[in-house]
C-alpha cells in the first residue's frame, strides 16, 4: 500500500494513482497534529511579537 499527501504537479494528480486499489490519496495532513499546529501558532505569534519589537521577522518569506 502507498499513502500520498504531496504530489508532483499539484493539484493535478497523475491518473495512474487514482486507479490503484492500494494507493491512498490524502490532502496535506502531515502537519495535522495538535503538537504541530500548536507549534505553528506559537511560531506565528513569536514572529509577530519580534516584528513589532525589532522590525525584523526572522521567518519572512518574500
């Protein structure tokens, strides 16, 4: 069996995967744990606080 939550060329999934009875196609669930989501929220709060204190966001994405 094969479980996938990331696909090349998303959102277009290769039709070969869809026709297999032993392939499980999932949305991005890898981070869907209480521990990970809490850490993500904490990081966002830390970034906002740091930005307002220093004007710098250490995890900025351009």
